[in-house]
């Protein structure tokens, strides 16, 4: 089970550890590598990024992000972004994910999108972004985590 800790990070399954915002790349890669093969990737505006796939979920991890307008107060050192998506897009979203992704008491990929969004609306989390347009097939397909409030869309 993945556990979302808003503003803190993401607890990895099987005791692999915590991806804590601000942690260095090496520590983040080490934690994820205990679950899956880590692949370097490139994301615009980041100093480093890597991805991995685990039990039907894709994990994208980015760090050392710079503000594109040069505002120092919006630059984040260390781990700055975690994006979990379901492999296979809409086809995979017809039922629950193989591994729960839990935010509070809600399995984000385990129930129909409408029910999840209704449950999470009661206590919104500014550092957790859900897709703007949920999959028409049923369940949500992605969740984006950041250490601070963001206006990004994971959709």
C-alpha cells in the first residue's frame, strides 16, 4: 500500500521507506529501488527525475525544481514532486488498482472517481492534485503530490 502524507511525502509499500519532500536524489532512488527498477528520465524544470513501475502503477519522482519565472521562494531543493499514475490509462481504470493508494481513509484508485472525489472534498489537501477530468471508465488514474500548495493539474 502507498500512503499519501500531504505536505510530507509518500510512504512506499512493503516497508520500502518514505519518499520525504526535500530528501536528496540518492535517498529517493534507494527507497524506490527496493520495490522496482529505477529508470532515469527527464522532466523540464527539474534538476533530476526518475521513474519506476510497481504492480500496475507508474511512479515519477522529481527534485531540485526551479521556478520558471526565477522566483527563489518557489524553488524547491531535494524531492519536490511525486506523480503516481495507473499503467494502461482508461482501460486500467475500469476497476481498483492492484495496490491501494491511500489518502486519509480513502483508496484513491480503489473506488469510482465520483465517490473518491466526494469523500475527499470534505477535507481538501492543497498539496495533493487529482485529475481535473476523471476517467470516464470509472476510477481515477493519477495523483500528484508536492511539498507546497500548487496549481498544477495532474490530468
